[in-house]
C-alpha cells in the first residue's frame, strides 16, 4: 500500500493512483475489481459510468423471472472504455462497479475543488 494513493474503495474493488507514475501519467486512475485492472483517465471514468448506468437501466428488466441465481448470474454485458472489451457481469456486480466508479469520480472532483481553493 506504500506504492499507491488510494482514492476510493468498496467491498468489490479499489481505485487508486500509483505514486511512481510520471507526471504525464498521474492523471490516470487504476481501478481494480474482480480479477480486472483498468488504467483510466477521468474522461474514460465518465464514459464508463455512462456505460454502467445504461447496463443497469436496461438489465433490470432482462433478469430471468423465476431463476434462483438471477442476482449472481453474469447475464449482463457491460461495455468498457476500451471498445473492444465487454464484461459479463451480474446485476449486483454492475451496482458495485457503479458505486466504485461514481465514488472515485466524486473523490477526484472533491479533491480538485479543494485543490483550487488551496485546501489540502
């Protein structure tokens, strides 16, 4: 944990910035959930947030009615900022990923706001 600056985490994943990054890479955020790691810019985080919202909105009605494993079934497809990659996720995983990404963006915006005010 000495090599990272944590930004946000939940029970599903963590978002952080590497301390060793070059200044040109310091605007990227490492997001890790399940066994997946994504290195994203803030604009990619915003795009991913929209993809997640779309998946949750459209996926709620697509859950199998009487299926006993519908909450854990990875039947939803979640687009990523890398257009060639789509994740198969459950509805609950989509909710957790949404919290991780939106919490990360909130913390980044809050830190930026306080930085503009000269408050650390």
